[in-house]
């Protein structure tokens, strides 16, 4: 209930604002004022916590709560001032000026809170989409569809659409599932073709009181929402997003199994690898120190821009199941990197380490435990010769990233 007010004439022709009984009884009670002040502080702290946890998000929703907190704070402080300020000789203009100063101080406080506890993650190139929070999300991407992106209730196109996000805005994701492979146009070219089987799950609050508050404060729904990675432009690190546990992935699609690297086909100059459930297979090479290379320790994709996509790493041909073959043009990509002054002369061994690994998408290798690795001598004979023992000293993750690299 509002505080009853009345105006009376005051000396000098001014109008004096007085608080009459009822409201005055409330204002004269210190316990009530302290309680109201504590509630105002609690409201401000709750606003900060809910935004920080991703429970309260969205420009409109946050602005509404900020307005409520500001109004409540102004009202409480104004009531305290009305109780403590002298009434005799005080004009309405004086009171109005004081209340304006109070309002400005509260608005300044809310602005400071928005600066230091923003609703969106700092540094985003695009604002958050309506219905998505980014502050606590493990991965953030920008909707790449010309008119926005649909979300689906599962990680495949046959699942019904259950939401839509506007074009060119940021969405926060919590995990991903292996799902329906979709051609990634942004990473593909005439020389390489990549499919992504990664479906991103929109970040939500876990079941419980947080989800309840997020529903009423931000309009968050509890239904799972998935967007194909093919329709999202990365805004944070690809590898920050974890693979969801099977119970969170309502589909029959499976992650790739371990790759197997076949013997080098010297007739066709081809490397071939197989991996069950793989939609892409990448290939890369590491140049060990001590072999005579001018850039020892380099990690390189096995890729030739003069070849078509069918002969470069990337999508597994549908007619060949889980097998991918690439043309290894080592004679023009690796042999020229050997020093002419290397120990042992031109016919000495020069070992390199070759990796074949399934790729969930372009620039995203599967778990490194699925990689197949072999060492080849590329210099002492007419063709590369596979060695019985593998050379050590390389970083598996770096070699895997090179294998799944989109070269555009």
C-alpha cells in the first residue's frame, strides 16, 4: 500500500508535502524501515546471482527486473529520508530535488551492476539470441542461417522443430550429441568436403529450482533443443564443448570407432583408412627432428590444393561405407623440405609419422584414442616404406587437429 500524502500551504507561498497518519506510523517504525532496506538489498543481490548463474537472461527480462529493483530501492530510501528529514521550512522543490538525487544514485548503482555483472558474456561479437543465455555456456556460436535457425527436439533433421533463433545472434550450448551428418558449407570447397555430425544442445538450467526460476523469469523451456553445428559459426573454442552422455542423446547415431590405416598403395600413391561410423577421416604428418627436414617438428595436413575433394581428407564417400582414400603427394610436399646437406646423403632414411583419424566435423577430430598412427621412411627408396616401430615425440592432439583441418 502506498504512503498517504497531503499538501498544505507553507509560508512564502510554497506547498509543503506532509505524510499523514497510517503512512506516518509505518515510517516512524524503525524495524519496518530496516526490514524494507534489507529486502531491497536482498532483491539486488538476487538479481546479481540470477544473472551470473544464467537463470535471468534476455534484454527485456533483465531490464524489467532492474526496473523493479530500482523502484523498490528508490521507494525504500525515499521513505527513510521522509522519516528523518525535517519538515518545517522544507519546500516541495527541496524534496523533489532530494528524491531526484536518490533516484539518480539508485540508477547509477544498477548501471554499475550491469557493467560488472552483465547478462551476456563479455566480448561477444553478436548479442545473445532471444531465449538463449551465454554467460555460463561452455560453447558459444552465432546463428548462420540467412533467416535464423530452427532448433529440433533431437540431433537429426527428422526430429520436429521446437524453436527458432534469429539470424546473426549468439547462442550458448552446454554439450553435443553425435547425430545426423550435414554438409558444412562454410568448411567445404572444391578441394575438400566436410560433413558435421555434431549437434549442439542449447544451454539450459538443470531440473530443480533453478529451472523453475529460469522458466518464470526468462521464459526458459525444459524441452531439449538441438542445432546442427553446420548452421553455427564458432564464437568460442570448438573443443570446450563436451560430448553428452548417451542418456542425453535421443538418437541411434554413434561416435566413430578407432581408425585402421592400410598399407600404402604405391601404384596409386594412396593412403587408405577405415573407421566404423566415421563421416569424415583426416590425414596428417609429423616431421621428427634428426631426419634432415628444414622445419623439424612441423605438423602438416596431408592435403593438395590441386586435387579434387575426393582425393583429399574429409568426407567419407557414401558408396564406400567407412573407408576414405587420399592421394599422398609426398614427393612435392615433403621431399623438398629435406636439406641437401643432411647426414647420410640424399638416400638416407627420412622417417615421418602419419596419422589417420575420424573427424566429427571440419577442425574437430574425434577422441585421439580413435587415431591410427604409422611411421614411414619417405626418402631411401622409390616409395614410402612403413616401419616396424613408430617414432615417438609428437603431440597426439596437435597431429589430430592438423588431420581434420579445413584448408580454406
